[in-house]
C-alpha cells in the first residue's frame, strides 16, 4: 500500500466516524485508531481487501430470515424461492453509474449472470457489482447513496 492509498484510508476512517479500523492483506496489516467523541464502546470494521479491477461480483446466498414467528412462516415460504445478492464489501451503495444516468435495475428488471446491478464506492473507488444469477429483481433492499456493510443483502432475485 503506497502513501496515497494510506492517506485515503485514513480520510475514510475519519469520515466514517468510527474509532478503529483493522485492514489486513497478504502483505501487511494496519490498525487505525481514532478517538470517537461521545462513544465509550469501540466500533470496528473488518474490510475485505478490495481488488482494483472492476467489475467485482457479489456473492449469492439464500434470503435472510424474518424476526417474528408468524411472519416468518408465511414470508419464509415466499422468500425461500428468491436468491439474495449481497454486498461483497463495505462502502456506499449507488443504483446509478453517475448522478445524471439512469439506474442499473428496477423492481421487475430482468438480469443475467453478468448484469451490473449497482455500484459500491469504497475509498473513492467505484466497484461495479454483478448479479451472478439470472432472473427478475423482486425487491431492492437498500436505499440509494446509503452505507452498506460486508455481506449485507442488496437485492432479492426470482431465478425462475
């Protein structure tokens, strides 16, 4: 990691308002700690190494469970047939490639395995996220321009 990338990481930590970030790759490991005003419990991120090549594909898994038992019975039957596209990294979720362009996908959009469904910005790098599944977008689970965590569900896809 060169000094420019290190400065970008430090700026990212300062903007995120967290007290500690641990970043580890094959070559090195870095821990950045900052005082977090008004917070006694430290918050930590464990970011995954970010490849500097686009596009990055999102891991595919099953739908997440619902909290209430009554809703779980009915919605688990409905959502069990859907595939969840999850975030492969932490960052900021964007539905558009740029503010003046149209969104990548909407509810009801047909997608293919290599379709770009969103962009996640991490440390000033915009990473295109591919679907890795063919089907129809059923639900968009994240608002545009909102922060996302690693492995956070982004979209529900009907693969049929």
